[in-house]
């Protein structure tokens, strides 16, 4: 495969190969003082970010550097995008300077697919609009497998603003591919039209779902993409769909709590829950580096096509 544009690009064998490769990378680097592999020496990875990011941009940068690639960080702010330069011309300019892979985040759903038609190198989707964020789903799957030892049959509740969530879309697809059972929990106004055709159950009642969940994946409320008419109020939302200590008490002993970040403490998740031993939030960020190393390695470097 040349690109990673959405979770559906990966069948079960592909996704398992990424997770196994990330685990091998983790093993190879464990205990080493210099956390670097020579695999992508001489290759160039461009981080092309039209939207803000902390975790994804920095972990892709670190992933490429740990594989010894040259890394260029392009942020739309401060570039010739402000003079009207298009995504296509920006990408062709970067490719003319020798980029082998473009990691792209864009506010427009579908932008990475367009890009993949214009450039010769690999394109990795680092989040496009409300569409997909496939490497987030891979690092989430990696974290679940690491914590619970399996993905097959694991019951995952994905809770909150599903309507605007590219993380939810990628996770539903990938977790289904890997044999997990997903239930989406949200108010009806924060579920997309057509959710009935997704490979997931739907519930409006968080308290009913929690006792059966092995994993609770909380989603950020994306106020910046919202219209006040369909968002009740922060207080009401938090009361019905926020994960607080009382609700965590309904979970099974081994259940874990996830959040892709950035999180809004006190809104979708209470601070004490985010910082509790059940929380994998910091672990997810660390796993993001290994999983993104695996993705870059498999697309650009190592494994058979
Ligand atoms: N989870 C995630 O995509 O975070 P960033 O927006 O900080 O990259």
C-alpha cells in the first residue's frame, strides 16, 4: 500500500501488521539510550498541517526522526497559503523539494484523498475535517490490545460528540475490522444521519452501557464545529454524558477509560477520572509515536508491498 487515507484502507491483516510492527519497534527501542533506527535514512517526511495539533504533529515528527528520516514541518499559518496558494500547489512545491511522504491534516473532509491523486509519494491522513483520523484509531487499538491483551470481542463504548468526530469514524471502522464490538453513546443531536449503517450499536443512555463496557472512549465536545441550536448546555451535557467518579464506579474491575485528547476536564470527563489508574490517556500519546513509526516504516521503508 502507498497511502493511509482512512481506516477502511486496512483489512484485518494490514491492521494487525501495523500493531505488531509497532510492538516490535517498542521492543527494539526499550531500554536504549539512543531511541533511533536507521530505516528511513535519506527519506524526507513532510508534516503538512492546515489545522492546529499538539499530539499528532509532534508524534509524527518524532516518529520520522526516530526512523532517521529528514522532517519538514509545514504549518499553513505563516506560509504562502495566506497569499492564496492552493493545497495542490503547496504539495507539488514540497514534492519538488524531495518529499517522499506527506502527513496531512486539513479542515476539509477528503483533502488527503485529493492530495493522493496529485503527488507521487505517500500520503498519510492526520485528520481531515469530520471524516477520519486513521492513525488515532490505530494507536487506540494498540493501547486496548496492550492493556487488555486482545481486541476480538472487546466491548467499546464511544461516548459523546460522534457527529463531529473523525476519531469516532476511524475507530468504529478499525475496531470492527479487528473484531471488537462498538456501542456509540450520544444525544440524538450529536449523532450523524446514517449512523444506523455504521458497524456499531447506538444508545442514548450512558448509565445503561457502562456496566457492560470493557473500554470507555470519551470524545471531546467540538464546540468550534457546533451550532448552539443542537447543543443543549455544557451543564446538561456533562450531567447526562460526562464521565465522573460515580459513573466510573459502574465499570467492571478491568475496564479502561480512553480519550484521544485534547480533553476538556470537567465537561466530557472529570479531572479525577482522567488522572485515575483506569485512564490510558497519557499511554495513548506515547503509543502514538510507536504506531506512527510503524505506519511510516511500512509505507516507506521496510515491509513487502
Ligand atoms: N488526538 C489528536 O488528534 O490530538 P491533536 O489535535 O493534538 O493532534
